[in-house]
C-alpha cells in the first residue's frame, strides 16, 4: 500500500542518493574495474526468519545492480557459523562479511561480531570499530585516505540528516531563506534533542554515539524504559527515531511535536499513520508506505556497499587512493 500523503512532508531519500551516492559509486566502480578488482560480499543467514531472508534477497539484488558479487551462506548452529566466518576471513577473494542477527544459537551475538576480521567487517560491529566510533575517529590513517566502517543503518540516518542540512544551507545561500521558510536549518544536529527508541548495537547505540559526536543531545529508550517516559521524551524532541520490532508499539501522534522530524525504521511501523505525517515537519515513514528507492532501507543498502568500498580501498596504495581523489 502506498499511502496518499503530502510528499512535501516526506524526507526525499532518493534525491540525496542521486545527488551524493550515485556519482561516488560510479567513481568507485571505475577504479575497481581499472584495478581488476571484483568486489565480493558474503551474507550469512542464521535462521528461517522471514525478515532476514527478505533483507538478504534485497542485498543480493542491490549488489547485482552495482557490479558486486553476493555470496549467500546458511548456518544451522554456532559451530557452523564459527567455521563459516573463519573460512570467509581467510578467503582472499571475499572483501566483506555480513551476518544476519540475532542468531538464536544460545550464544551472545557479540561473540560472532568479534570473530569477523575488521578487514572484512562490512557492518562495523567489531569492537575495534565501535571503539573508534566512541573516540570519534573517522579514518584509519593520518593521511585520511581510508575511512573507517560504521553500522550502515545508523550511518544512513546520519547521512540523511547531514545531507539535508547541506541542501538547506545551499538553498539559503541562493535564496536568502530556508525551504518552507524555516527560521533555522531544521537538520542542524548541534544542540538538537533526539529520542532514539532502540538500543541495539547496529541502530540505537551506534546512532546515539554518532549524534553525540555531532553535538546532539540524545536519549536512548528501550524495552525497560517506561512508556510514559518515552512519550515525555518524544514530546520534548526535535527528532524522533524509532525501531521497535513490534506492531503493538505505537507512538500516538499527540506526543509528537509539530516541528519534529520523524524517522520510522520499524518493519511494523511505530507511529500512527496518517495523522503523524500531517503533524510533523518531515518524516521517513514505514517502509511499505513509500515507493521503492525512497525508503530508509534504500539508504541503508547504499551505506552497506559504501562500507564494502571502504574495506577494499583500505588495501590500496596511497598513490592509487590519492589519484582517485584527484580525479
């Protein structure tokens, strides 16, 4: 179902992908072809979960569209997953590895996250990458030629905010005022209040660190946070980001401030549609309420492959990387 909503309210993900990502991906593909590098991403399924399988199918399609080989593996238990990760770590033809969590193998998922070689961790969930994120390090080298990997969903949300900020500033420079006649740039992270309803490493915790690094004020809510407190936090927020995997968790529109930016990452949807669209300033709504190409998960896929590009580029010489930047 495509919801008949005011498109001026929707965060235009497709537009910023076309403006910022498509040109960069084109340059990266040209570089890899010149060097005769065939990018390879390995995706490991760990359960029969329909959402995980759908995500892997989406990754495979996206890889095919972008000249990346996607190898899909399936594991049945912790031992098989351990062996598969070890095999892929040692396979020189594989550049990146992504595992579908949670595994439900009776082990903590972080155990498997830390098994993946940082040189192939396309999700940025290895403790070394998360440590860099805490310290707000963005590059692996002093020359700043090799970018560090950070979790793609959280990175995608940050990219939407920062790129919209740039577009609004560009508009202001040309017109002398902001779009929708906003008094200030609504996508400026510094000093804004954020409520994140999710505390997973891949989304909530990573995103909170990223926003703190950009001087945002962040509150992270989770399953142990009282619902009444969540509503109070939402009511005081400039940006509300929710990723609760439950159709029963709904933030009432009455709690959402009129000038808020709302980002709904939950597969089930965590807001009351269509009333939340009418009330908020801008929204990235539930995935099935928009056309393909303009969804949050589309931005996630671009960030996932950009991470793969970073991993490949980390092994290239300084001269090759400098020449690619100059071009």
